[in-house]
């Protein structure tokens, strides 16, 4: 069914070989969506979307809800929280109102982000990780919980 090239490209985040789920311009979906597929949204989604794959929110697209996904290209409007496991691309036409959490971020000039953005796996330079903490510090933290 799949050749080895298709399997390999999907493991590396290349979704071009995979079919897309589409919400077309002029359509409105109300409710939550949970899927393992790639999404392209040109219409409106009033609800939450969760997928481990990529979402593309087109220029005419609107999401009013929370989104959790693997990768995202945002050209339209999102009102809610956005959690992206890998790469988030904010295009010049996008507007996001809410909390954003991502590992990597690319922002084009003109993009609007009204809210907060947190980069995953980031830690202030002066905060020691668990390996750097002394045994005494770890014990004190455990007792404080």
C-alpha cells in the first residue's frame, strides 16, 4: 500500500503525500474535531481542533476555539489558544488572539499576534536543570510539594 519513500517522508514531517481534510470557504463547522489527518481550513470552525499532523488556516479561514497540532501555517484568523509541537509559521495576513505555545516560530512582517507566545523547551539561562541541581536542592523541592 505504501512504498518506503512515502513512509519515510511522512516520518520526517512531509505531509505532501497525505490526503487533506478540508473545510471550504463558505462552510461553518460547529463542534470539536479530533483527527490524525492534515487539515486545510478556508471556512469557519467554531470549536476545538486536535491533530498530530499539520493544519493550514487559509486567508479566509477562521477558528474560534483551541488548536493542538504538529505543525501549522496560519494565514487567517484564530481566536483561542494554539499549541504546536514543531513549527508554527505566521503569515503576513494572519491574526491570532490568544495564547501560543510552539517549539519553533517563523513570523512574516505584517502578522498580528495579540496574546502570549511561549517557546517550548526553553529555560532561562540562570535556571539550573535537574542534572545541575544539588542533591540537597532536589530533596528540598520534593519536600515542598
